[in-house]
C-alpha cells in the first residue's frame, strides 16, 4: 500500500464507470453589460453577437438535447432571466435544470462580500418570481470563488459548480462541489470578439480533443463536465459537433448522463465522506520560516 496508489473509483450510481453533464452558462449580453457598467458604449457588434444566444443558439442546442433525450443544467444570470422572461420556465418545462450564475455576471474580483450577498438575493428573487421555486445550484461567473461565497452558498443549501480541485464530486467547507473543467469549456476554443483575438478553432479539432477527454473520463472514472455558452456554441457547425460528441457518450453505455443537480444529490446522499476539503488559503510566503530565518 503506497500513498501513490489510486483511490477506489468514485461510486457512480447504477454501476456506471464515469459521468457526463451537459451544462450551459447562458451569459448572453450580461458580461458585456457588466464590463461597461460605468459607461455603456454606443457600439453594436459585441452586443449583437451575444444576442444571438437567446435568439437562436439556445434553441438550436435545446432542440438537439430534445432529440437525444438529454437533460442539461443551464446557469442563468438574473439579468438574462429579466431580459428574457420566457427562458427559465421554458427550460424547466423541457425537463432541464436551471441554476444561479450571478445577477449581472458580476466578477468576484470586482465586488465586495456585501455586494455579492445583495445580488445573490436579487437572483433568488427573480428565479422565485419566474419559476415559483428555489434553484438547487450555483455556478460562479468566470468560475472564481471566495470563502465568503462558499459560506453564502452553504447558507442557502446550494451545491456549487465552479471549482476544479478534484475531477469527481467532492465538498468544500461542507458544500457539495460538482467540478468544472476549463479543458471542456467552449469559450477557450471558440470565443472570438475580434480585435486581435486568436482565431476560433475548428469544431472537428475540438471534437477530437473532447473525444479524447471523454475516453480519459471513462478510463479514470471521472466526471466529464461539458460547459458551453448560448452565444458561442449555438452558432455554425458547433451544435452539430456537440451532437456527435453526445451521441458517442450515449453509445458508450457505461456513462451516467445526469444533470448537475442529480450528481450533487447523489454525492450528498452517498459519498459525502469522499474527498472533503476546506477553503483555507495559506498566509503570505513572507511570513514563512524559510524566508524569515536570520
Ligand atoms: Zn458565465
């Protein structure tokens, strides 16, 4: 027995070897509004590119999920729900999960603890108004978290899906964490807003990369957390690429396809003793004895 030995495989339900979640962060126009909150420029191109998401992208992808009979998790900023009041009810009607994603897609690094708590309450209010229920999950805009945010997420009894300290469900300060993965996020490969951004990669290339990631998740018994955006992956050949990927997931037969809410509930009920961690952040290196010794 060595500390380098692999732990027992994560206990996925139904004897499955790994899991797959389809998730969409429905950012639409909200990050643009946040970035320009002090002075809104009279410019249309980014705004129109982002409006494509609620107008077209989310529908193309929802239609593909319906055809494959896959339920996904959609994280919707309060401002996007406010601008598109049909969205949350329509997603729930189709059997998908809806979760929180900030109100203005506010970035953690740009808000105080008190401001975070205030806009979280506003998000909950609009979800309650539009759906008559409280969501189960939280995903931080841009996937940054603070100990204060975790405490707030815990206070409300939400799960979190923003961090990647393990590639299977675990808990941070007692909050169930269903981890994300930058390697299976569409934005880093396809987001293009002009102005010298690197050219978007081809869907065929990323299908290859994500198929490799999928095979690795089966081999290692981990969670494949796919994250796409309405305005990015709803366009052009990308929905077709996602359809091919998910057909492969369905064909594999040994993979648990679930919403993030289902994964979080499974973890809470059956595996809370598995990999609990805390949000302790180390003190500054300048206080370290290796630095301060005389
Ligand atoms: Zn986002």
